[in-house]
């Protein structure tokens, strides 16, 4: 990072933007800051993953020569040793501290697997996932690296969705459980915004909450919503009265939107865009189930509305990414929109000629929108800079 | 960070894990043994390794029904070393504790009555020789007072399955 900065500073001096004296001050300040040694930890992350996978494989091999008691005692000794190393590592450099925090949190997987094996436990996956989430939470909360907080958030989502679809007994039960599951990404996003200005959680845990919350809102809910719009059948679900459970994710979405609007240290336009994204994604997902009249539309009309909703939600995501200066998310969002555009034309028009003409016209319209958007973005940035 | 807080971060989850294992050990130790016939095959769990899975044959009283969230129970009568059959099957809420002190709690599904005892973990070394559950296989189940059951042993015609597998290698 310093090497990169030196190169930039040399260019700034050459162009007369800063003096040599200021350049030295900047470099001295950057050099004095604690380095997170992220390159070293990136490699360590691979090592940690290999170690944990290795331990789990050893457990899975189920050695006959060791008694069940020996295996469990062995596990506790290893887990306690990792705990002791964590305590020791807290006073050490970033690298060792993070290695032991991650190993300590992830090693609980080996313990859960071992107990399941010893007692021949055959139970739904979400129970094991939930238990690991509880055991690993303290370590995930103190981690300053990306691995454990990201895995924790990803597991939380996998856990709640696995619970929603594993063992639901009736249509109402599926609706109730999936409504609760759909609330989690919203709550994760709300927690991110709420804790951001208050400095309540470690930066990496907060970042993971937002990353996985938004990932679930965009990558999971939009394809699901698209399918709901296209397939119809909402009025059958509406008649059963089970749509009342949708009030749960709507409450979570409202909470997330309020948290986004009330977030500290954020640009006003970004707050509005994020809150709009949350509400739009929820509306897109739930409207086909809440408005039974939509079922009376023709299939192509429903498909068109589904595609339109998809593009609107992803466009808001692209706008938020642009305002937050997140180039990667912006690129992904625009790529997804482009793909959906092409699919929509084939869905709606069917024949190659009409699809071709439609794509040419919309291509021109998109370019015009792009030019307008670019102008608008520059204005927003200028205004934000005062 | 406060050393006490770090200590708590380390000790609390380990203690929780110990509590879980302790509760399982106590429940298994206090349970009663029953022997049930089974039929099945050998898949693999990524985390826990190879296991054999099967359907437990509770006898003619236990019928295959659609999935139901409400817990179902089977009543059993231990017969020493002999195979046991269910004496009653129905909703746990309808179980008569006087006539049915020993019972297994589970759920009804399309696969039959499931009580979480439908798998038995085996060492990796025997996974090849135990591709399918051998004929005449039974499971020894420790049934806790709560109705939760744990497989403690798998037998093939009275012989422990690993002994049987060794002969098959």
C-alpha cells in the first residue's frame, strides 16, 4: 500500500499539487499506522481453511482404535488449547491474533461433527448450523479479519433458509418460515447501519453484515420474485389468508430502511438510495402474493412486469453502488441488468426479428439513460464535496 | 481488550459445548435399551463421515403417513435381547403414560416414522464392505425418559456390525 502511495505522491509533487514537506508528512503518517497485514492474512486464511478441513476429515474418518470418550476428551483438549492460544495471541501481532481467533471459532465445527458421530445424531442441518452460530459468535465478534465474520454471516443465512424449507409441514408453515427467513437479510442490513455510527461492532463484522445482507436481498430475493411474477398463482395463496405472514419481512424491511435513513456518517443521497433499495426489493418480492388481481393479467404482461421490477431493483442497487463509490457492485449490477434485459426480450417477444428490433431500440434508450445518469452522478458528487 | 472479557469469549462456548455433551451423556446413560430391525444403505456425511442409514421396522402398528409437524410417538416394550415391536402409534399428546412408559418421540413423514435414529456412523475403513445394510440387521437403541432415542450399537444377526464388516473384508 505504501509503495502504491509513494508512486502517487511522486506524481502529485511533480504536478505541484503538494509540496515535498507535506509528502513526507503523509508518508510518515501512513507508515506509523498499524498495518493489518492483509496479504499475509490472506495466505493464513487458506492455511486456516486447510487446517479445519483436515481436522473435520480426521473426525469423519471415525477411527475405530480410539474410544468415544478418548475422542471427546481429545477434542476438548484441542479446543481449550486453541482458546489458550487465542488469549495469548490477543497480545501479539495482528497475524497471530487473527489466526487463533479464526481457528478457535471454526474448530467448533469439528466438535459438533464429532458429537453427532459419537451419538449417531440424525437431525436437520439447521440445528447444527444454529449451534455453531452460537458457539462461534464471540470469536466472530472480536475478529478483525474477513474470514470468520463472513463465514458467520453466510452460515446465519444458510441456517435460516435451511430451517425455512427443511421440514415445513404445510403451505402456511412454509409461508411463515420463509417470511421469517426473508427478514434476516433485512435485519442484518439494519444492524449494519445502526451500529456503523455508534462503533458498536468490529468493522469486519459490520462489513460482513452489510455484504451478506445485501447479497441475499439482491441475489436471492430478486430471482425468486421474478419467478413469482412470471408463474402467477398469487390469488390462490392470497385466498388462504397466509399472506398475513408477510408483515414479518415488511416490518424488518421498514426497520432496515429507517436504520439506513438514520445512519450517521453517510451522504444523504446514499441513505435515500439504500432505503429505497430495501423497500423496492421487498415490494418486488411480495407484491405478486399481496395483489391477487395481478393473476388476471396475461402471462406476457406478468413476465414484462417481473422483468421491469427486476431491472428497477438492480438499477437502484447500481445507483447506491455509484453513490457509495463501490465500483465492483456497480459493475455487477449493470451486468445483471444487461443480462435480464436480453432475457426479457426473448420472453416477451418470442421471435428473433421482434427481439432484435426491440433490443436495438432499447439499446439506444439505455445509452441515453446512461449519459443522463453519468451527468446526474457528477452533479451529486460535486454537491457532496460542497 | 479486557482479559476477563477474553476469558469469557473462550470459556463460555467451550462450557456450552461441554453442557451439550454432558446432557447427551446423562440422557443416554439413564435410558432403556430396545432392539429394532432395520433395512437401508450407506451414504456419507461431509462433516461426520460414513454412516449407514436405514428405515426402522417398528412392526405393523406404525403406518406410513404424510408429513406432520405434530410429534408422533411409538410405544415399546423391552424384550431383553429380542427384537421389539411397537405396541402403539399415534400423536404423542394421546399417549397414555400409564400403559406406555417407554416410548420414542418422532415425526411422521412420507418415509415413515422418523425419530432421528435412522443413521449409524461407521469407520471409514469399513465403508466399502458396508455399502448396503446387511440382511438381519438390528439397532440397539437407548431410549431416554423424554422419548428421545440414541443408537448405541448396530448388530447383524446379533453380532456387532464392525465385527461383521471385518469378516467381510
